[in-house]
């Protein structure tokens, strides 16, 4: 395994671009070592995989990554940021649940940017597909209630400078969940929904001083109505 090191001084951020056969990237030890490097703040530029081959990034791409790394502002050093990301699940019986297709990419991208700016990041993460940054404190949850309780507990037990709620938490759940498997042959199944607690409202009550960022997605409404709903 050969490494192209683009920044080697201990006093500046480090970037490496590993070059090896494509099959080696599937080896668990190689992946473990890459995660260890990422965990200590080394940015690993992964190759492009084309026609079954691993091709090292071009010179322009490597230079662009180095320039970005060296010019990134360190303005969040000493700050602690709480971020929510991904979907949540709402169980309708003992086994089945409803959810949404949130990938978690937006929250992960926010976490990565905050980490690059030297913030301490806690990511409350639902069952999404995006890979969380290895040097964040990741708390995995599943349901809206678990996300809510985790966020409130974090805010009450630790001092956070900002809370960024980018998760796609489910708004509705069944009024009555039976802890059994509903028979699939019963023909008709009627669910009576109830509104679930809004995480952003509970955050306001948990910490009045935290800088709060919320996200709201709406469809087919004008700008004035969007502002009113937000």
C-alpha cells in the first residue's frame, strides 16, 4: 500500500490519498485503518472506482482538497454543536413501522463542516444510509420519541452552543399500538393517528439560550404562507 501525503507537518491538517488495488479496499483491516486515520482528523481522499479498478484522484482534485483543508476557517473551535439527522420510525404494531426515505446526507454534511471548523459535534442519528463522520459523537436512535428524549437529555446535561435540527422526524404516530403482530389475513386495517411531540418545541423549553436552527419542508405553497408556517 502506497500513500501520497499532501500535508505532512504536525502543525497543519493532513490529507492522504491511498493508492492500491480495488480489492484491498474491501479488506476489513484496510477499512479499519482508514477509519482510524479519519478518527484522528486525517482526511482520506478515496479513489474513483471505474471498471473494477481503483484509480487515484487527479492532481487537480487533490490540490483542490488541500486548498480547501488549509483555508477552512477554524471559527468554531471550542464550540459544541448538537445535530439531528436522518429519519425516524413510527411503529404501528409490534413489528411493523412507517417511516420516510431521508438519507441523512444533509445532517451528515452539516456535521462534517462543523468538525472541519473544529467544533465538537454530537450527532443524534436515525436509521439513515449516509455514513456519519467518524470523529463525531454519534448517538443512534430509531423512533421520534427516542430522538426527542436524547436531544432533551443532551441539552439538559451538557452545554451546547447550537442545536441544528435537520432530521426528518415523523410527525404522526398511531394513537394505539398493540404489541403483537397484526394478522396479514384480516383484510382491513384502520389506523387512528395522533400528532407526535415537536422536537423543536421541546428544545426551546430545554435550553432557552441555545442557538436553534430548524428546517421545514412544505409543498405547493407561496412564500408568505411558508414563512407563516415556519
